[in-house]
């Protein structure tokens, strides 16, 4: 799915909220799916006449819930490998970044809970940033979305900290 504001990829969390890491757009998935579908080109209104057909195509692996043609898992992995490099090397770089950061962190174990003193959202954002940095290091450093996602994860932490400090 893509953001209706900036056309970057949106992410869905476990609470049913989609968010764009590039521009900060957020909306509950249920609201979005009730009123519209996302495509890579634009935001389109749902047509009740084709809703059942879209669902059937999705269930039979022909399209996703936005009506976009699905690739095979193999094709997706090849596409991602071309952009981000070999997965095993990406994983090695990502894990090394996380280990170095959390091992040397000033808050390592400071709260006695083993979570390094970071909140869940801080730790998740840091881990996703390291994931994106590993993709940049191992793959295409000119792919703008990787850089924009890093900004987005940082902004999500800023937003949470701002709410907490009010």
C-alpha cells in the first residue's frame, strides 16, 4: 500500500493503524479499507460492484486487496535481492549494527529489565533504522525510500516523546 499524501510505502502496525514513515500520515486501517484502496499510482474509491471480485482474486492469489497483480514469492525475492543485496549479508550487517549499538549504549541494562533502558517504541525504531542502514550498506545507496524510512522512524520516536512530555 502507498500513502495517499506522498505515494511512499505505508506500514501497518499490530493495532490496525497504517503510517507513512516519509510524511507522518496515520490512519486506522479499518477506516481506510472501508472507504478506499491504495494503489501504487493513486488513491482510488472502492467500487462495491467489484469488491467481491477483488476479494475472490485476492483469495486465489491473483491480486492483493488493492487489486494489484501479485508477484510470486520467488519474483519478489529476486526483486528485493537486486535492490538490497544478498539477504544473508544484509542480516549480518544489521545484526552487527544492533549488537554494537546496544552493547555500547549508555543505558545498557540501566533499568534492570534487560530492555536496555529504551521503551519498546524506541528500541523498535532503532532496530528498524539499523535494518534500513544495512539495506543501504549492502544494496542500493541511492534508493530514496530507505533514507526516507530512517527519517520516518526517527519522527515516530519524536512524536511519542513529545506526547509523553506534555
